[in-house]
């Protein structure tokens, strides 16, 4: 990811995650992780990958991984790691807290998440050469796996949840990590408890990051006023239509690269045009043969064009 | 029709008008009015290895400080009312002055290749164009041309 600027935290309990999220500069990416249990370095481990907050127009997207020894699968099931979409927010918070505080869990399960800020998402998607959300996601997942491996986790099997076509993603991962047994599947979080654990970590972080968002722009808005961030949420819709700034558009909680945000700005803020968004389109630069037929006024005088020196520098006469 | 620019030395020296923080943006904002620059923009400016970074409407910007050549001064004029009658004189009042501003590029590090940078060549061209010419300079130039024509005659004659 081009934007490497990020802050880091090693934590466990939920309270610390919240404290960290509300103190950190929320336009940067952040990295939060648990400590790594010794058994995860000694025994071969399964590692699950999932994301949260891909679709919303507000707040960060969070990528998460969780890992534990292959033998410890039962502990995940005991914790209640099942399809995270079936779980209520409250339930997820409890499981996350137990995962970090219960002796039987924190001795064998480790996790880490990357919080990808809405400004980083927008800036990447709106580059001159587009860096798509899919690429951002994959690079984040790869980064998290690499990081865990670097810190000594004995990874044997990797399970990844995906929304897109699994084959291409699986081929890419197998290429980067040839020694791991890699499985990319749709709805993996309901099939594999370890993916479900990763999903819970990502979702809990995403929910808290959005709830605890402080606006560097000085807006005093609570979570209730902007809602879940999903484009269909009536609170989110109202927030977008009521909080547009004429010049700057929105605070950086909003993903400007979402068409929802763009449409909502229409009529609520000044139109803005960036210079040469499409400067890949090269115009023919040499002299054209048709120039011999034009360039004269009706009386036959030759029209004088401004010298290249001025044209290249976009210099012209000022008229009042 | 003529245009009057109103400014005084005391205004130019007044620190209140002399310290305007400007941003040269790589986008045209189709509107005119106050902007909450401090909270929505300056707040986010980060600097690393001499390159400043920020975003505007989600687009990433890279920028640097640009200092106005010390032979020049940046001035901002404002016209309060544009007269409807074309023959009336127009009056522009000094609204502020500046010696530097932040120059931003859209997703591209600022460099000498930017048209904006090259625009400043005009300053030296204009200086050469409008510099005073003394009698001495004219004689020198005449001498130079005479020599040039003699040289070319010598080359073609033998």
C-alpha cells in the first residue's frame, strides 16, 4: 500500500482497543494486534482472514486475521465463533472480550487487524492510476499474513473469506505463500471457525472505530447522527445531505470515492474539477497538414498564435 | 475605462494583511466565498522529507512551500462593486499581500517540470524585455552586428 503512514498498538482487552482508536489520528491507517501465544510459534497453526466495512460510505475498512494451533479448533467453537453476520453486535463484543481475557483462549489464539482509513481509501481510489478497493484489500491481507509470519507464527493453513471470484485470489496468494495450504472461499466465515474469529476481530474494530470517530474538522456529532455508514441507512443519508461543506465537501469520515458521496454532494457544495484527470489521452502534437488551409482571416491576414513559450506555461492576457 | 489599484505603504507593512496563508490548488472550485481552511485542510497537512501531503475532496495532494522571488511581492486585490456602466473607472483595493504560499499538485510530487514552476521564467524574460538600454548598449550591439556582417563577407568572398 503506498500510504505506509500508520500507528501501531499491541493490546488485548476491548477497552484498550477503544482507547487507542479514539486517540489515534484517524486519517492514517492503524495496526492493532494481540500478543502472540507461545504455542502459535511452536505448533502448526491455522490462520483466518476476513474484512469488515467494505460497503459503507463512512468510516474505515478493517482487515483482520486470527490464528491458533490446528489442535485448538475446539476452543474457537467453545468461544462461539460462528458466522459473524448471524451474531449481534453485543455478542461479538463479548466473544472478542473473552478471546482476549479468558486464559484458555488467550493462551492459544492470536489476532491482528489493520484499520484502513477512509482518507486512504479515497485517495487511493482517486489516484491518477487507480488503485482499486480489491487491490487495497488483497495487499492488506497479504501484509497481515506476512507480518504474523515475521513475528514467528508457525502458519500451516490459511483460510480467506472473499466476496469476489475465489480462484484468482487463491492463485495470487499461493504464489506469494507457496508453503501454506491456502483456501479462498465465499462465506468462509460461516464454514471455518478461524475465519469467523478473524471476522469478529475485524467487525468489532470497525464498529468501535466508527462509533468513537472524532472529527478533526471540529464537528460535534455523535454516532447516532451518522448511523452505520451503509448507503441505505436513513441516518447516514441524512448525515450526508446535512453536513456538506461548500468548499471541502465532507469531513474525512466520508469516503469521497463512493458514488453515494459524490451524488449527495451535488447541489450541496461547489463543483470541483481537478486538473487533467485523463491526461493519459495523448493529443497529436506534430503540425497538422490542415494548418495550411486555416489561420487566415477573411481579409487574408495571417492570424498570429501565441508563442509556445506562453502556451506551455498556460500564460495568457488577463481581462477584467 | 481605466482600472485603479489602491494600495499604500502602510497597508503593505501591516502584519494583519501581510500574513495571508494561501494555497494554490490543482483544482478549480466553482464557487466563491469563505472556506474553513484551518479545520478542514490545514489540520491534515503532514510533512515528510520536504514534501507536504494532504487530500482535497478525497484526492491526494503533494505540495511544497513556494516563495515569491524577492524582486516581487504577491498582492491580492478586491473589487467591492463592479460598475454597470462600462465607462466608469473600476477600483480595486488591496486585500492582502504574501511572500509565500503552499503549492499543491494532484497526486504528483512538485517538480521543476510543472508548468506552474516554468511560468516563473516569465519574470526573467520580462526583466530582459523591459530593462533600460543605454547609449553604450546600443553602440555595442551595432559594433557586434557590423563585425558579424564583415565576418560573413570574408567567408563568402575568397
